[in-house]
């Protein structure tokens, strides 16, 4: 075997740095998106006393899954081709309580100036034939490195608890039966997706009606006290049985 020359060693060293940077940059992009979503979650809770996000999961695509996709899409085996064509190396999944929260969250993200929306797939308005529902955004976010800025693809999947329940189980079943499930079972899976969608619609309606009741309730309270802040506070304390001990006079 020929000994490595200085040039070979330099190339190898550069390639190693490139590879480390290549995967690290997706982790940084995920950290950034997670922070953005957490800020929205906390701020929403603080201002509106309501939380439109149940939970968030993020993942980096495993190297073998990346390679499978390179083969499936018939891409070059180069970092450049992977960077440009595989847009879900960094993936974040957000679960929301209600369908309306999905669209609220998605427009809040779309309005952020440093987020560039590259693609939006609405599998809620147009579910996949198997019944899969979710809102998918492919975005680009800037990552500031020591010597350059990179704009990195992140896939954001936003769905309700019911959609997530169905998708997680369907994923397991699909893989367990090695992608060859009989027609009768795929029909049952589709029916289960329809039930999940029906449940989402029911919960959304109940949520809307209770919200209207709450709004009407606080409007009545304000009218009752003709807008005087002291009496409003007094009524609130009285109504909810709050204890004012410990508050300054
Ligand atoms: P994983 O393990 O979750 O990452 P693409 O293949 O991404 O270039 P495509 O197929 O148009 O293009 O992507 P799409 O439809 O936006 O779906 C991408 C991801 O959505 C999938 O990633 C899944 O996470 C999820 N998804 C899409 N369809 C289904 C479905 O029918 N069932 C379930 N359970 N999940 C789905 P990966 O890479 O396939 O998997």
C-alpha cells in the first residue's frame, strides 16, 4: 500500500472537518427551530393564557436513512447533492391540541423574517390516500458559524394529537408488515384515520363553543361592573374564590 502523502493527509483532514460540520449544522438548525417554537409556546401561554402546543420532538435523519434516500432519488454521493436534495435531514414534529392551532402556529412561523418557507404540503385539507394527515413545512433557517452563514433545510410537521396517534401506529404497522399489508387492512387503517379526523372535528367544535361561552362570560363581568377596574378585580376574586391575603393594601 502506498504511503499517504502530505496532500492526501490534508484532503482527509479537510473532508473530516467538512463531514463534522455537515451534520453539526443540522443539529444547530434544529436547536434554533426548537427555541423559536418554545418562545411562541411560552409567549402564547403568557399573553393568551392558552397553549397551542402539546409537545415537540426533533430528530436528525440517521446516516443509513440518508443513504437510502440518496439511492431512491438517484442522487450523486456527494455532500453537495445531499445538502440540496434531502430536505428532511433535520426534522421537527409539533403536536397541537386542535386543528386551528396547527394553522395558527404555521402562520406565526411563516411570518418570521429569518424563516424562508420553501414548500408547504397541507395533508389536512388534502389527506394522503391512506388517510395520513399533517401540515408539512420545508423551511430554510440561517445558522451562523464561526466563519460563515449557512441556510439550512428543516422539515416541520405539525399535527393534532389524534393525527399523531394514527401516524405513529400506522408507521409501526407499516414497517411490521414490511410494506405489504392486505387491502382489507389498509381499508381499516383508512377508516381509523377517518375516525381520528372526525374526533378532531368534534373536539374543535366543543373548543370553539366553550371559548365563545368564556368570552361572553368575561364580557358580562365587565358590563356588570361598568369597566371600573377595582370592581372588576373584586368580582374576579369573589367569583373564583381567590384569597387576597398577603397582597399589599
Ligand atoms: P421518517 O422516518 O419519519 O423521517 P420525501 O420522500 O420526503 O422527499 P415525500 O414523500 O413527498 O418526499 O414526503 P412527505 O409526503 O412530505 O413525507 C415526509 C414525511 O412525512 C415522512 O418521512 C413521514 O415522517 C411523514 N409521512 C408521510 N406520509 C406518511 C404516512 O403515510 N404515514 C406516516 N406514518 N408518516 C408519513 P420519512 O422520511 O418517510 O420517514
